[in-house]
């Protein structure tokens, strides 16, 4: 009997990695994947709770899928991920047709959970945060045809920034053994993957120690970066307070390491940064950027920033804008602060009115759009190396990324044969979110 599964993923790259993990487990159990939940025998919703918006989206999706399950009672419906960890019991009450809620550290038991739900008709809530990060369920050929892939090198976070729910839903930091990471990377490369991104809530604090050896993050980068067949190496996300001299130096030492770093700063006001418990100042952050650019002048810098943290004044926001103007980011992921239950910031007053948050976000985003567009326009006429990932959304074109992570679309009749290869393009036109190029040679 052909049993089909469907996975809906919200949130960060770590959730994408976790969904791939569960998909491989299911394929190894004899299931097949479908893109249509209406023909699935098992539906999983992998959730995010870092802000209010993805939580709302996940709840809406669970409501819609519950209505689907009413029509298809045999269908197993599960919620996994960070929202499941935070509100698993509550979700099971709110959605009576849910079969299970599984936190991020419990997805290693996904096979057992599904068996309980299907065969024993049990409703399962699995939310233990002390489990180690799961090891991949090897599924030969799963990544065939993919050019890029993720590897989780650690789980959890020990920083407890005052606004952040992550330590409560992902648990304490736990690093994976380097040999397991290298084995996973070799498996991806054998399947044709050419670019690997190492993932963690804070990759900079990766640490593996045994009686005989000690691996920090720069050492892991060197080892993965030197694997035969790897064209490009990336990592995310970094915390500024843990960005070491050794890691900065890696950008000048490791040939495969792409000149791009995502380094969230969250705010430019030292007063707000202290309230956030971020562990650095505006001046510290700017110095880190200067050090990165001295090692790799062409490095692209992207970041996260929020507006409307409790108590944020116009002057605080001015400091944030000043930092943005000084750094000239290649791109920013910007958003309005939202209370996360259980965090210190949720208890802080005064709250910034929604209309003020919206106005500040608009000012910030409009400014950043100009900077991003200007930076993209500077590339017109330049030649760039692009790793071809596949067909573009634009008809008759293919797309890839530069080492600095900029998307480039280009026309190519022989595009299929170029997938997975690095090609040289000349940039003809710049848009806000992408570039248009033409093949050289």
C-alpha cells in the first residue's frame, strides 16, 4: 500500500533541515512524498514561534488541515517544531483532531510517534528538551538533483537575549560530533550537492571536546571547507559577541568559504542592546564589520534588526539608523518587536505603540532598499562567478548565486547542463532583489 506524506514548513533554515530529516525517515519507512495535503495519509506542520506572525500562520494552517481531516478521518495530523514545543498541550486541546505534538529535540523519535498514532491510536505529546540533536537517517539519493544543502552542527542557545524564545523551545546548546558532521557532508557531496551551509542557533559557539581533542568552529570550517567536491561553504547564524578573531581570519584562509556573513545586530542603541542582553555595543559591532572587511574587502554583510523594543525612544531608533548608515548592509531582515510569552522583554514597559513601530519600520526599510539597490547597481558591467542552482522563475532563464549570496538570473538554452556548475556571468541589469546577467564564454 502506497502511503503518502506531506510536510508544511514554516520558519528558519533549521526547520527546513528538520523537515528534510523527517522526510528521509518516512521514505525509509516506505512512505512517499506528495505536494498535495488532500492526498496525504500523514500531514506534518513544522512550526516557528520566534515572532507572532509565523505562529499565527501555523495556527491558521492547523485549522485548515483539521477541517481536511474531518473529511479524511484516516489521515494522521501532527504538529512539530518550536510552536509545538512551546504550546504542545494547548494545541492538542485547541485542535482535537491533532494526533501528536513533537518538539524539535524529539523529532529523532518521529517513527515511533507515527507508529503510536497510526497503530495504537494514541495522541502523543513529546516535548523533552534534554535529547541530543538527532543524527541523519541515511536515505541514499534523497538530495540527488540538489545543488545546495544544510547541515545542522548544533542545537539550542545559551544566550537568553531578553526578547528571544529560542532557548526555551530549542533547549541548551548541544554540539554534534565533528566526525558525524563530516560524514554527513561527504554523503551530500556524493549525491551532487556543491554548496553546504552549516546551521546553528549560534554557530560561533560550536564546541566539541573529548579527552584527546578540541574542535571549535574555525577548525570545523577548515575541515568541512577542505572536503573534495565542495565548491562553496556558508554558515548561519552568528552572534556578534562570539565572533572570534579566528573566525574572522577564516574568511581569508578558507578558499571555499563564501564572502558573506549574516550577523544580526538587532538594535543600534547601546541602552536598548543592554536591555536586550546582547553582550556588545554599537561600537563593538562596527569594529567587527571593519575587521571582517579588512580580511575580505568584498564580503557581503546581512543582518537582523527589530524596531519597537519595549522602551525604544526616537533617539534609540536614531542610533539604529546611524549604525545602518555607517555599515551599509547588503540586505536586512527587519521586523517589528512582538512579545514572546515567558521572555523577560514581555514583562518590560512601556510598550511602543503599533503605529510607531510601523512608521519606524517603514523608514528603515525604505532606506535599506535604496542601499541594497545602489549596491546591486554597482555590479553592472562586472563579471561574477555564479553557482547555477536550477531554472529561474523567469521563463527561459536559469538562476544561481554569487559568492556574496546575490541572486542572478540569466538566459541559457543549455541551462540544464550547467546546474551544479560555477559559470562566469557579466551583470547587465540590477533589480532590488536580484541581478540579470549573461553567460561569458
